[in-house]
C-alpha cells in the first residue's frame, strides 16, 4: 500500500474501532475497499 502523508493526521480523527486495519488513516483506500463490498466506512455510518 502506498504511503499517505496524511495518514497520522487522519488517524487522529478516525472513528473506526477495528484496530488491526492497515487502511486506517488512508481514507481513499478505506472508502474504495468498503465501497467495493457495498458497505459504508465506519466513519460514515
Ligand atoms: S472502516 Fe474499514 S477500512 Fe476503514 S479503517 Fe475501519 S476497518 Fe479499516
């Protein structure tokens, strides 16, 4: 996965409590992953 320069900043505001997720703070990856499964990311529920 690409390094995201905003990851640490985004993680501070992330409301998802699934801890081992490698996408946490990389919001484009998070949205694409859940959208592909017909789901909403935790922060949009
Ligand atoms: S919503 Fe899904 S992809 Fe996004 S941080 Fe949580 S577990 Fe990871």
